[in-house]
C-alpha cells in the first residue's frame, strides 16, 4: 500500500532499522555504571603506582646515603667540615698524608677501643719509660761518637 506522495509505509510488525531512544538511554546508563566502577579503581591504581615509585626512589636515596657514608665516613654539606672530619677519622692526616691536626681512628672496632680505654691508665708510665730509653740511646750514641 502506497501512501500519498509515493512513499511506502512500514507495518507495525517490522519496525524501522536503527537505535531507538530507550536503547540509547539504556546504553548511557550501562556506560555510566561502568565508569562509576572503573574510574575510582583506576585512580587507586594510579595512586598505588605513584606510592611504589616514591618508595623505590626513597630506597635508592637511602642506599646512596649509606654508600656515601661508607666511602667518606661523614655527612655534611660544608666542605671545610668534611675535610676536618675526614682528617680526624684518619689519624689527623689530610689527603696528601700530611698531618693536619690531632686525630683519632674512627675505624677502630669496639673491642679494640675497649682494650685501649682499659690500658689508658698505664699510658703515662709507659711514656715516661720510653723517654728514659730514648735518652739512654742518645747518651750511648754520643759516647760512641755517632751523630744522634
């Protein structure tokens, strides 16, 4: 059956092809539900990824600090202080093996330090005895006519 104007009409049994308004609304609702679930999950994944990156960077920094301290035995931003502390930790010797000031051995193990502290009381007597021996050697060298 032809409608006026030469256009055919569809029967109600065979609807026109394409998307209807209810189909479009259902699609929009389903997509909105999916986005409501995925967007917070993606945000959590991103935050977790950033946290892992920060933790890794902090671990690298801690490792670098430990390595620096192992190599240099000091943390400081002041170069003069670093040089002085290195010299003190190296028996007072500077980089050219020139004695800059009185130093100590910061590399001394705890057991050796404890033994050193225990024998510290005997130090003045031992020093006095060594000075006596030094004086005696000097006198003997003079008596033998050797320069001392």
